[in-house]
């Protein structure tokens, strides 16, 4: 939880995280780049309406112009491929740093929520099929390799 008096960007001013202790400087902690990454934007954590000091975003271009969002937070690092519109870097550049940061946070949140929803939907589908004994398996050997085919039969 953040108790900053005004919106604060990591590394620029002391951050107050608790009433009992004095403010301290929350240092930027960017996600690592990999070979071939070209850094386009670096947005350290901040607050201002929400406490987002633990999230650091980077936008990189790599490969054949692919643009990705790199995220570091308390749960680790993530790499999210963004929509491949050729002008995406221009759109992000047109934003000021604060607007860009919160837009990247929104993209990250939407990505996280959709991944979580997809996982939950798939888990529910398989749990229901297991309870109804509709999961089927078949062992077979192909070209010397053993494998197992697993599927869900449709409900009658």
C-alpha cells in the first residue's frame, strides 16, 4: 500500500509505504532485455490513484518489427506480444510518460485477466467431463514413439 502525498515515479522521490516508517526511495527494477531487443520505452513503477510501485514496464521491438511489452512485478517477469500494427510505437510515443504507463498497466491487466479466465474455463470443462466420466484415452505407438491421445466425449 502506498501513502505518497502526491503521484510518485520510482527512483525520483521517496515513497511512503507505511505510516510508522519514513519514506524511502523505491528503486526502478526493469525487466531484462534479451538479445535482439531494442528498447523503445522504459516506464518504472509509480503511484497516482493506484499503487503500482511494484510494476515496471518496458516496450521493446525485436525480430521483424515485433513489439512486446515486458513486465516485472512481484510475481516475476512476463513478455506479452502486442498487436503488430506498424505505427504502435508512434501511438505510444504520442503519449506522455504517465499516460503511457497507465495504458501499459491496462494492457497487462487485460492480458492477465483473459489468461486467468481462459484457464478457469478450461479447468471447469475438464472437471465437469471427469465428474461425468467423459474423458477418454487411447495409447498408441507411431514410428517407435509411444503416446497417449486424450479427449472429451460430447455429452449425450
